[in-house]
C-alpha cells in the first residue's frame, strides 16, 4: 500500500489575497501545482485574470476576484463568492501588504503627515489581513479544519539597519508586520482546539515590483552606485556587497518568489499538521533568531 502524499493539496480550496503579481502570484500558482483550487484576489482586473490563467494552466480551478482587499465590503464579498463557488475554504493566505495604493487625507496639524502614513501602512499591512481572517475563521470552525498563512516580513521579526530604514522602508512597516506575527501566535492558541493551524512566513529581500523600484531609486540617487543596472545592484545584496546596509545572507543566493511560495504550500499541507503559531523566516539566513 502506498503512503499518502501529505504534501498534496488535491481537493483543497485556497483563498489568496494580493495574488496579481510577485509573491502572491507565485503562491497562487504553487498552491495550484500542489492540487488546490484557488480563489484569488488582486487590486486590478488584468492582474487578477492573469494569475487565474496561470492557475488554470497547471490544471486547477481558478476564481478571479478583483478588488481593493483593504475595503471591508470587498473582503466580505470575496469570502462570500468563494464559498458560493467552492462551498468551503480550506486554506487562507493573506499576502496583502507593502505600500498603500492611495494615501489617506492628512489631518491639518503638525502630526498629520505622520498619522496619515502610519494609518495607510496599518490598513495595508495589518488591518486587511486581520479582517480577512476574521471573515474566514467562522467557516473554518464550522468545517472543523483549516490552514491560515500570513505573509509577514523579516522587518516584523528584527530591527533593520538605520541606513536601510532611511533608504528603503519605514518603521511603521516593520511595526505592522511584527503585529501580524503576534496576531498569528494568538490565533494559533485560540484556534488550535478547533483544528485550525495558523502560521506566518517572513520573506527576506525578494525581487518584486517593490524591490525593483527600490533598486532603481538606489542606483539613481546614490553616487557610489550611479550607472549600475538596477538588477545587478540588487543581486549584490545576496552576495553581501553592502554590509553597511544589509545583513549578510549565508546562502549567498537570490531570494525568489518561488522560495516563499514553497514555504506557504508546505504550511498549507498536512505535512505541517503539527506546526502552528510559528513565523518562518524565508530569507536565506539573513535574519537569525
């Protein structure tokens, strides 16, 4: 008798937010390659349908659900349409994050700009994932099982260098991702008795649209990097070329969106049935806790 393949997701239904490009797209495709049907959200119609086509290309059913996933009405509609189409949700992946699509209005006082930035990063990196989770959990409790994976960041697990904070990110981003990791541990405690695993993955520095923009900005604005190709500059991060900014990466290789997707697929499978409440670093060893 052959052993069951505990890494297979055959017959499972996954819901993935922010799946139109980069890490989210790779996660949706990775789940489909493992056998799952995938309901997927992205901000725009074109990116949503593009990922849906990629999911169908590997032989899985796809349900494209475009919309602003930071909007509570969109969240409820996304969950309702997924349940109407598939009848259940076995896997939830909250990938929404990074910078906001639009900045909220600034209040007319000295702290207005700061408050607006923190509010925007809260909406994009914590609130959306929390609301989506709260919308899906009752169905998972009813089912008696479920796998939730939050996409956090190394910035949520450790402080970044002062130069990296000045050049590439903001303390609010790390604060929201840290809160997402803590939310993961508390959910694992409360939902474990209901048969629901809750974990997070913390990607390192991955070549996505965000880091492409960061790299282009670096080679355009910093005299020591003027004239470098943006991708060539980015590749130097993994090699350890900029120790004054980035911690070294022991594996000395690029981090890819597929690396993150593979970790998510593992945590979504029965191979990870005894893992919950964890934040898994997927960064080539850059952050060591």
